[in-house]
């Protein structure tokens, strides 16, 4: 695959970029190294309840859209939540049962507002396509078609509602649009964050300029972590190339037990703390 020409006239290698890689690098380069480079990888912390809750909702909605249209209903959606339920990370059976009921209400209420014959173009679809100096890729929750154009849909289950700026500034959604446009050879500009707890949608229509700005951000971050990775492979100092970046996020970092600075920077919180944070 051809990349951008380097100083010697040799095409440079395109850097594969996912939303997870970008957000991890932005949050903490040390965490990036532990997640993607260290082998063997350090043991991770146990499951967190908020992540379990989000995964259950995503899996239930994927299963819902796999059904024939005549088999879909709010009641069936609630059953699918129960069928896909996991209690990993919750304080105990009582809290898990409370959030299972909440998730059933969210999902059944959500599908009740959809058009009866809603049939997405794709559900939980992996997309990947070159964009400038990167290959933008990742798994899109849902791709809809409206007015002859494709729409990127992302589900959210966090406690707080979302704003238009969350959709507008999302690097993840921008990467998905770039990949969807090339992979499907279709117009795609609109991105939507569907917040199931409140039943609200935060949306944004991208322009060529806004997508170029997001791509430039992604390319810059990709260049940073790829340069650090290359230097590490030639014997560079891992602590210097991947410095720790501390903050509130250290409380729920997967590698907290391996990071003295992180343990000092933020308190150790229970695995269910983000449900009410």
C-alpha cells in the first residue's frame, strides 16, 4: 500500500489508527505502551461495571437487528438484554439486578421509538480505509441510510447526557466517517450519539473542512505514537518515550497496580464507581 513519500523518496508506511489507540495515547502514553507494546502484557485489573453495562446494551441491540423485522418488538429487546446480561464488576447481585432492569428499560424504550421496519445498512461493522498518512479503522455500532446518505450511529450508556459538541469533536466518529465513505463508496457526513438512558441524540453534519481537521488531529497523534514505537524497537528508553500522564483516570486504569505514580495521583475506586460518577 502506498503511503506518503518520505525524504528519500520512499513511501512511508501508513499507520493503522483506531479510536481506542488514539484515546489511550492521549490519556497516557505509558498506558499505551502497556496495552499495545509490552510483551508479555502486564495483567489487567478486573472488569468494571460501567464497561459491562455498555457491552450488554451493545450486544442486545446487535442481536435485535439480527432478527427479522416481524420478530422485533420492545418486549423482545428487553428479553435480549436479559439473555446477554453479565454481572462482572458490579457490587453484588442486588446492584446488578437493578442495572439489568434499567438496561432493559433503556433498550426497550429506545427500539420503541425506531421506525417499525428500521433496517440498518450494517450493525457492529468493522471498517478500514486509508486516509492521508493513516489507515482509519474501527468497529461502528450501526450504519443507517437516510435521504440517500449513510449515517454513523454510536450508542452511549454513560450517566450524563451528551452535547452536539461531543458528536462534532469526536475523533472516533470522524475516523468512522472517513472509513465508511471509502469502504462503501457512498456519501457519509452525519454522525449521531444515541444516549440510551435519556433517549436523546447528539448529532453533527461534517463538512470537508471539519473532517480534514479531525484527520489532521488523528495523523498527528498517530505520528507521535508511531515515532515512539519505532524508537523503542531500536532500544529507546521506554519511560522517556512513553511517559506517565496522571489524573482522575488513574483511579480506573487497567494497569493501576503496575504504576506507582498512578496510585499516588488518584484514589483506588471500586469497580462500580463510574455508574454513579
